[in-house]
């Protein structure tokens, strides 16, 4: 009994000693530290801290993944360090070895039984619980996800969990009705939105509004519904320019990995028989003059994180993949149209070529890092900043075109007021650089491949999975840093300590900026004398220690800087004028009426017209009904999903364009639309205010927007009133860094 009492007293004394120390300080225990928690880092490869070729996939061993592989350095990764927003770093300086793990007293709490868990985690103890991730549906991205979680020291549940997890990682789709909280790495409707037909329609709307801003997407026609239009337009262009000899590429709507893609020289060569009715497609102008490297055509796979829809947050990975064809490129002619290894850059196709080169180096082979391509272009005197600026602009504009309908999908699957998860998603943008270095969008992938290995044919019919260092270098960094940005515990920490965690430019100015030098010197002496004898001056590091824990206990201290760069809302001022369809989607959602629906009924459309004061003597409600019926019937006849009846968002946009052109006849289309949106938002704001002040006898004092001709002036010679939306149409044109 006495021995037990002494042991209990010793443990109580030890716990009180830990609590009495500064928040976040660790208790130093004698004896060797456990080695299993240490994450090895390979200093010979610039791998964004992925721990490549040093047992990153294994439990804790340091053995090589592939015997006999050299330590090829990613030359292009250092080149990106010279770009705006990229950190200057050497090949090894940015990698730090993993800090020593915490003693068993605080580090192994997650393995304790739940019945003994009362004292494992205390608020303010500096020992945060790990983030929990459900990886049961990760599929092909599982290997990269496991490496990322091991580096982050988060808790993985590979077979699911009865209790809710912080993050659910899905490999393919959002659909999972069991998730009522946490975060999911898929948006509802994203797979449908980036299909070739839907993407082409979304970008066509933006091309009608802003043709010069959206010229990065080739002219497209949807088959079979627009086949006759395609034939007519091609004939008209050929009649006007007999020297024009175009090539077109046909892409099945539901195809992936190059399946079903073929090239044609004449519209009559389209394979109309049988398959086109059951498998719609998009036909586009083929880009005949791409940029070549080593005489080979290549494209770029960039990873884009859509962190949030409202507010819109977009991040772009600082590195990507460049995928090469395996035959030297020649412009299309009737003899080489069927040479897929010459014209199609799809990795899934070219890997079957006998000339495909697997390489451990980032700058050679049939798959390389994009940074190595930029490094090579920079060595030839090409302005890399301009290339990146154009790519960032392309990505932001494409996401702006996708978000309106994504909002409709989101409110349908997760209506306001009902429990549900928050969403984020990694998208794969396939971009082709033309010979003049202009980027062209090929397609957007909702489920980009995150595999970090490839199949190697040892003998005919016998394959072996071999780790791909280029894939692992890029993809693990993207997944890991996406998780870091979505860290729910980090968000809670920012809520508790906003002054410490907020962005540096938003903090209170430094004391040196708000005090004269003499006062600053006196204040420093006064603070120094007031310190406890023998204790150094309490600077910012000590303040961070007191509030957020010891710097050595920072769970991300061993990780490199985040490889994802925010581009929106960072550049929002330059692109917000493009978000007209997004504002139309807000109007559309407001009048849907029933939660969970995606189509507007006739009553909702009439209510929209009535509340926004759009009916007049020239547009009666009967004419509104006819407009609704005509447009809805046409869109429903070409819709792939005909389960629900009503007006979809794209049909609503067409009707909105019609109303804008009737009301503001002398303006360009984008100004007509902007003016009508302003008018609708004004009347709806009056209606909302009237509902708020109903019964108080107070009337709104705001004035309606002006409906004027920009060429007219008053009799006194004063300038014409401001055109609605004109302030949105003069964005700054500074290069994006």
C-alpha cells in the first residue's frame, strides 16, 4: 500500500510539474527516443519533403523503394523559386529533418483505451489531438494519401469509423449520404460540370459575354444537336478563305484517358452511325501549332484546389506534370491523322508505346515536372513570369465559369439549414502551350489521377507496379498541402488566437512603426528591466510559445512551405467583373422555392419577373409564360438528365439574356446583362428591406439604377448618368505574379 501510494504521489507530482510549465513545453525524459515516429527525409532529391526513396511508404524503415535508382534532382523546382510568390530555396535548405517525437507520456495518447482517456488531452496543454481522416474510399489515391498522412502525423481510418471523422477522402464521387459533418474532398456535381459538353456550354456563355477574355478555349460544337450548325459554319469559313484547311478533334462526352478521341479534316468524316446518338461528343478545332520540346508535343497537368465556393477560394500548385507524346510531331495530314502517339498526349495512351521512357529524373523521359520545362524555357530567354500569369488567368476564368452551376448542385445536395459536410476539391487542368506560348485549355478533370506508381512489363503479359518518383514528388505534395490548408484544428486555433494566426499584412503594425526611436528605446529598456532576473527578453517567439505551444512541438515544423499558391481572392479585383453569371445563379437559386431542386418551375419564374419589376406593357405575363415554355422545352430536349422538368440554370441564363437585350437595347451584351442584374438586385433589396421594416411606417430611401443611353447628355451639357455595371468593366490589366 505504501509503495502504491508513493507511485501515485510520484505520478501526481509529475502531472502537476507538466501543468506548471509554460504552455506547450515538453517534459524531458531520459532514455532513447522512439524511432518509429521519425519521418526520414531524403536530402538528395528536391521532393517538397515527400521523403522519396527513403522508406516513405513503409512503416519506419529507411530502405530504398527502388534499388539502383540515382538521386535525380528536380531542376525546375528551383527555377520556380524565382517566380513571384515562390520561396527562394536551395535543393536541401528547405528540407529539415523531422523533430524528435514527443515522449510517450504525451505522444501515445491516441493508442490508450477510451476508458482511460480523460487525462489524455486538456485544453491549453499544447498537445493537440491528431486530425482524423477516413480513407476507406480513397481508391487509387490511397498510396499518396497514406504518405501525406504519415508526414502530417494525422490519424488514418482505412476501413472507416463509427464516429465522425474530420476529413473524408473520396476517390471518385461526392455521393455518400452517411456524411453529416466534417469535410469531403469532392463537390456535389463537379463530375457532371467538367464533362466535355457541360464545360463547353459553360465556357460558351462566357465567350458570348466576354469573347476576348475567353479565347483560350477552342471553338466547339456539341454533337449530334449542333452537327448541321457545325457543317454550315465550316463551309462559310472555307468559302471566305479557300486557303483555310482546318483539322478537328472529336471527343466523346463521357470519355476519359483518350478513349474514343479521333481527328478529322472534313465534317462529313464524323462517325455518325450508331454511336453518336448514344454517346454525345464535342468537336473542336485542333491546335495545329503547339510548342515542341525535343520535337515532341506535350501538355501540362496542373493541380488546382477549389477550397471554397462561397467565398470563392482558388489555389494553384506551384509544380505540375508535363506529359509527352512518344512520336515526333508533324502537322496533321490525311496520312498521319490516326497516329495517336503523335497527336494525343494522354499518358494512358502513350504508356503503351514502345518508345515511352520511364525516368527517375524530373527533366527527362516521357513524363516530367512542369518546373523542369519552365527551367528549360527560361534558359532560352523566355519570360516565365508571363507564361505563369497567362496560366493563372486561364485557371481563374475557367473556375469562374464553373462556379454558378456548382452552386446550384451544392444547394441541391446540401440545402441550407440541413446537416452536411463542407467541401473542397483538387482539379486537374490539362493545358497546352501554343508555339507563341499562349496557354489553351484542353479539359478539366474532376478526378485527376493521383497514382504514384506505374506498370512495368517485365515480360509479355507480366506486369509489375514500379514507384514513379516524378509522380510522387508532385502529387504527394499537392495532397499533403491540401490537407494542411483544410486542417480543421488549425481553423479552430485561428478562431481562438486571430491576432497570432491571421495573415501578416493584416496584423497591427509593428511597434517600431508607431513609435519614435527615442520612445522605442526607452520602452525597450523599461520592459527589459521588468523581466524576471535571469530570464531573457520576451519577444514574439515567447509570445507564440505562450499561446500556441512550444515551437518544437509545432506539428508542421518538419514540413516544407506549402506548395499551393492562392490566386483568388488574391486577384479578385482583376476578375470580379467577369462574375455576371455567378450573380445570375444567385437570383436563380433564390426563386427555386423547394429545397433540393435544381430546376425553376413556371411559378418561380413568374415570381422572379414580378418581384424584379420586369413586366411591362411590351412584356405581359402571358408573354413571360410563352418565353418560359419555349426555352424550357428546347433545353429539356437536349438535356442528358431528363428526370426533373423545369428550367435549368443554363435555360434561365438564356432567358435572362433575352430580357436584358429587350430592356437595354443600345449596350453591348455584357453591359446589358450587368445592368439588368443591378436592376434585379435593387428591387429585391427593396423587397427585403420592406419585409424587415414592415409595420414600422419607414420607407426605403435608396434610388433605382439609371436606365440611360451612354451617348445622351442633359440639356445643361452635364455628362450622362452612370451606366449600371460600367464600373465593373474596367479591370486593371497588371500581370499576375
